[in-house]
């Protein structure tokens, strides 16, 4: 793995794997939902879509068509901290992929029209409808964020965006956001796979070297907020098949040598990751009061990471009793700490996940870009396993006491909405019993 910075500020990382026949291109931009203004949520996600609408030398839709026609797979994602664009393809298609990425980095403004803008706002609205608004429990993350972050906080809103904000936005505002955040000096390009190191850097220079580097915004990160101390709860009634409760938490910020977050991750795995976790064994298998139970972490760099636990309650079971069982599991773990076996399994699972990511050129390229962008050090990738292996049982126990237990203080509860037929049946039963309607 070798890194260079082009004269225009583009950071390029090359990791050759000779003879594999496959190469991956991964381009991270230092822009995500935390870079948006609170009243203009969704610009980063909007550009994830706009970047596929053509550029000066590429027609709309041709980015996908040209690469897929040569056997490539490709896509893009937007998160709180970044946007990434990625392709994996036969090694002979590398030049095409780099040319396409460079053309839209340099010349997207040529096709940033009112028509394209409005069309992609509609596409984003459809995506939100399909993934969130019309899916059971689909908006729970959006409901949980206000319990742990103020609206003005960088993580106070989701990357998918606010549809009213996008509808109210002007093309000038969208263009200004693009000019501020999409340029070589805010990007990391990783090239991984069957390519010679010198050839990869030469191609990066040839395709990207002429693009104006621009002036990147200064990275400003807020201080770390403590865990939620006071009880906060939001209750909703919706068309869902079963009651559910979610537990939101502020966690330590992501950093390459963050022992706090690494300990939280191992604690999270033991308590809430998979069918061998303490929550699943207690709630699903033993008590049979939950259909599913687990906990997840979203590592982030701006002051805090995010945690979200969830329990889907068996219909008819008391939600308060289920929450009490969750609290008992967490407090027992915080008091006793992990067993040697639990910690060994958690480390092994983390190592397996890391090796799975490193098993493909695409996975390595994405991880390299992430370390280069978020930590300014692609070599941080190789510090991951030694860090996890060094975390002690005492650190896991302390992380549970400090960071996981407070998730009980921020709860979202969703119960099934009463249907018209249910309401009518309730009224009939009440009348038959002589009760007042």
C-alpha cells in the first residue's frame, strides 16, 4: 500500500494484488449529511444521485451502462461523514473507470440543470418512500436522533434527507454545495487489485491531474458529548405487526486507536450481536417475549458515534416488562463483565468481519479510502486487529458501565395502531358488558 498526493490535492492510494485479474476503484469525498445546513438536509445524498446523471463527455446513465457492459459492478452510498463511489471490474477496464470518475469530478456542472435537479429530488423522494416512510419501523432511526442530538448537531439528521427542504432548495444553493465539497482536495482515490503500482499512479495523474484542486473546507469537529443522562422517551402508534422498542446512545467517536470505541464494539457484540448474544438468548430463547433483539453501532468521527438497540416484542407481551429484562441483562453484564469465552468469541467475530472485508479488492479499497479520509492515514487499516486483540475484559466492562447502560435513557416505542375493526370490536365488547362507550 503506497500513498501519494497529486499537485491538485487528490490523495491516491494504491494496493496491488498481482494476478487476481480484478481491480477496484474507490473514491471517497469528504462530504456527508453532517456537512449540510439544518434547513437544507439531503444535499449530499442528492449528489450521490446527480453524479450519475452525466457530465461533459458522458451522457446520463452511461456511467452505469459503459461499466456494466464491460463486466463491472458499481454503486455509491452516502453516510453522515462521507460519500463514496466505487467500481469493481476486470483489470482491463481500469482506464474507463478512472476516466468516468474524473469526468464527473471535473465537469458535473455542465449537466447540473434545473431539470436534472428536480428529477433527482423526485428519485430521492421515491427512495425515502420505499425504504422508510412505507416500511414498518422504517423511520425509527429518524425518531431516535432527537433523543440524543440537538437538530443543529452534525448528526442531528439522517443522510437520506428532508423532502420539504429539497423541494424548497434552489439550483443556486445546490450548485454552491457542489462547488464547496466536490473537488480533488476533498477526495481520496484508492486503486486496489491487479495493477502495477507505477502504472496506477500514472493513470491517476493522467485522468485527474488536470482538475482544479479547489480550496477544501476546514474540518471542524464538535467535542464529545457525554452519554445521555436523563430519561427521554418518544411513543408512537403506527401500522406495524408487533410492538417494538429502540434504545439510542451516544458513543465514543471513531479514531484509529480509540480503545474506548473498540471496547464498546466488543461489549456490543457480546450483548446484542446475533443469536448467541445475551439479549437474544434471554429475550428470544429463554423468556420468549421477543421476536428479535440486538444492538448495532455506527462509528463516526464528529464527537460521537451512534448506537441503536432494538427489540421486537411478541404481540401480547408487556413492553415495560421486556424493557426491564433488557435492563437486567445490561446491568448484569456491567456488574460481572464478559466471560473469557464471550470475549474470545467477540474478538473472533470481529476478526472474521475484518478478514471478510479484506477478502475482495472492493472491500480493501473501501477500507483504505475510509482510513485515508477519516483518519488521514491509510495504514490505520492494519492497526484494527491488534487493537481489538489488546482490549481487556476490564475495558469491556467499563465501556458497558459508561456507554452502553445509558442507552436505557433514550427510548423510542412503537405500538400497533388500532384498526377500525379492532375499535368496533372493543366498543361492542364494552357495550355487552354494560360499560360506557
